[in-house]
C-alpha cells in the first residue's frame, strides 16, 4: 500500500553506499552524522548474508553480486518498504550497511533495530 518508488541512487559507487537523506529514518555505516551512523557489520560472505536475510519475514532480494546485496523489507502493517544494502568492504574487512525507509520521516527506530538484529544473527 505504501511501497513508494524504488530509489535510483542505490548501489556502491567508489566504495561507498548512498548517504542517508538527512531524515531520521535511515542508518548507514559509512555515515558521519550522529543520528544515522551505525557500526558496520562483521565481514560475512554474501551467500551467508543472503541466507540470513531470506530467513527474515517479508523480505525480497532485489540484487546480489559477489560483494553487494540489496533487499527490500516490507512492514506487516500498511506495507511500507525499506531498502537495505550490504557491501563487502574487503579493504576494511567489514560489511558496510545502509537501511532506509522510502516514505515518511520517522521510522520509530525500525531500520536501526533491523541492522542490529542482523548483526546478532551474524555473531550467532
């Protein structure tokens, strides 16, 4: 119902994920802004990460390459869509992550909570 349009600025460009738009409904491990900054995830292979993502509810993998994964997460109520990206940053030996709501301003912390839930699954 509230899916919105898929952003055109996603993907990895010069080793960076897209910056957060400045609204409190986005987190990114490559951000320097206090409100949107989140720690990168531990290094993990994309196939393993894909298994974790696919085991979560209301997810859809849009793109997966050797170093990048892009998934959509849809909320149970109202059908809001969040765009979540992962980039295997081999130079830093971490997985960079960006999770952003397509619509609205506040996400009530959902994007940050999702990334932390994924982090917990990676760390076992």
